[in-house]
C-alpha cells in the first residue's frame, strides 16, 4: 500500500447509489473518490481528465455500459485499474467483465462488505471475486454447456454493440451518427449487420435482446 490514497473514479447512473458507495469509500483513509460520472461515456471522459488509479463502474448505464467503458478505458487509460459494481449475479457478465479488462466484480447487495477489500485487492494486482461466486459460475457454465448455447452479445464487434445499445435506447440513426461521429449511412449498415447476425427483424426485437444481455435496463 502506498502512502497516498488510491484515487477512485465512481460511475453509476443512480445518484443515490453513488452517494452511498462514496460514503463507504471515503470513510477509508487509503481510498478517496476524486471524480464521479453518471454514464459510461462520461466515465471515460472523467478518467482521461483525472487519471484515477481505479475506476469503479456500474454495468447498466446509458450511452456506454460499464463493460463498454471498461474496454475503452483498457485501451486509452491502461494505468487505471477497473472494478465492476453490479446488481447482476451473472456468469456471462462476470466473464465479459474480465474480458473487458476488469480486475474484479462486486455485487451491490454486499458492497458495504466487499467493496473496500475489492479496491485494495485490485490495487495489489489481485483479482477479486465475490465470495461464493466460484461454485455459481461453474454451475451456470455447466448448465449452459448442457443447453448447448452461449447467447452472448460478443458475436458482435464493439462498434456493432455500441449501435445496438443506442438503437435499443430509441436514438435515431442521425443521433447515433452524431454521438459516434460517423455517417448515418454507416449506422444503417451496422444496424443491418446486427439484425442479420442476431437473426432479429426490427427495433422491438433488438430492444428485447439488449435488455436480455444487459446492455440496457428494462
């Protein structure tokens, strides 16, 4: 542990959750929250601005999810370590979080117990897995193997996943083009590719899919 406290970026789209988590973290002398964000895109911007030691990201956020933000931070701020804070006790999200560059996965329901230790473990370079998760992950994985499917949105490219999320949130092609700084024609091409890859027909089915895989909240 260094003498100076670990500088933390906290991202969650619920202000009450952020306030509660900040109270937990700021109560520890070796941890301090230096920036907050209420969506994934803002989290990336704040990380570039403040260069925190650690980013604590919720999974389900507007614009960019925590997983999408984690992938972006891994590319652009590799010195910032990442923890996912989530309500989802879910094997798919856990492995996607690790694949996105996160060092740990903490459930909101036990954040008051686990989050501080998860932050410290991450800064020691150790992975953090919430207690009891290993058995659940193995059981879920075996169930999925027996069912013969994975159902993961990782069949999509990062860009296609971004566009899927924004379409499901109800944005127009022009608005998506403006947000991602690409042309509306490119948005339409990606959208068509997403529909084809996932075997879906329209925006309603896309939205249901996005809710099912955790890209947006119902």
